[in-house]
C-alpha cells in the first residue's frame, strides 16, 4: 500500500509545473517584506545615525556584529551623540539575517535592504566593514522601517501607509 502512495506522489510531482529558473538571467520576485543585507543610515544633514550604543551587537544571537565606539570630536562630529562607531563590522558568515539588530537600534541607524545576491569567494570577504555598510552622503534612505510593517500596521499609535522607496544597491570590490 505504501508503494502505491509513493508512486502517486512521484507521479504528481512529475506532471506539476516546474519552479526552476535560470538564476542570473531571471530573478525571483521576493516577498514584499523580505530583507537581507544591512546598511548604516545617515541623517538628512549627513551625520551618521549610529551612536555606538552597542545594543545591536548585544541583541545578535550569533555575535556577528562587532563595534568599537570612540568619543565624538566636538569640532567635526561624525554623529549627533557623544560617541560614534570607530569600527562597525558585520560577519555574514555568522549572520542569520534575523533582524533583531534592526529592532534593537534606538536611532534606526541600522536597516536591511532587499539586496540578497551574496556570493563570497573567501571568508575575509564575508566581513563587511563600516565603509561598506555606510550609505554615501548623497544618498539618504527616506524610510528605515519600510517593509517591516505591512500597510495599515500600527506603529506608535499612527497608521502607516507608504509606498516602498527602495534602497541603493552597493557593489563591493573583492579583495
């Protein structure tokens, strides 16, 4: 009897529509709320949002985030707070893309983008440094939480209804 059931399952899969796509040429439509690669955001005036509070590193279940904070110089500050991240590294060899770091960030400095095309040839290339993650000064993301909430979800007592803006795509040079 089990033989017949297994034959029926096999036959159904033989005649079903195939899902395979030719990856580099054809892209799969990702879900609306799917988030992958991290970015460090800036304020509209160009200052970094990160104040090196280390809450993102503390909330990471795999210790994929490493931060070293430093005192902000008063004459030429990097961020509006007293501290700024001198070193900010994310190891994608350890990261499980859970998004806990995004939820823990009090200044909404850390966000996740739709870029999911990761390909690494060595372990050294899996570590993204602050320079790789920081949004260039001319490109400022307008919506940090875009995609984490569906239209009509409630955040802070107000209804959210916005259209996705998208994030800039960054290309890293392999070392």
